C-alpha cells in the first residue's frame, strides 16, 4: 500500500511558476512509476507528466516545454515544476503511482493504482 500526499498548490498570476511536491510512503519508491494528472471543473482527468524508475519522462501536449517532472528517490518525493503558467492550467492536480520496472510510460489514469488527494492550482489572468 502506498499513500501519496501532494503539496505546493496555490494562486499564481499568469506567467508565473509553482512547484508541486508529492511525498510517498513505503520503502520501494524507486520501483514506482509516478505521474501527475489534473482535473478542471466539468472536465475529465487529464494526463500531465510521468517519470519511470529509469528517470524516463513524458508529458502531455498542453504542458510540454513548460512543466518538468523529477523525482528524489532518497526522499520519496516527486516534483512538478510548472513555469509560464496559463489560466487554462487551473485545476486540481493529482499525484499517482503504480509499481513497474518495465521502463514503460503510463499516461492513462487507469494505469495507476494509488492516488493522492489533490492540490488546487489557480492561475489568474
């Protein structure tokens, strides 16, 4: 069982930056693929970024070039650095985890077994 807790959300002006953090419980963090998703009111949950155990990364098209996912296996933490924020980035951001050593990328919400409670990001224009 893995528990995930996000932090770092808040209100920011368009063009600004925020860094989200997600801390995971457990001793085998390095063997988990970690992902970030977001959900705006009335929308489906949307893939943002993922990082596998080899530090391979992939991003959703709307955030490519602006967001960076990283992980610190010693601290059991995954980060999402968000730059050049836009009003359309406003959403609840969720951290997700699934155990996998395949090196594959997981971009579907159904691929993940564990979810955090979410953190609100609001970008004012």
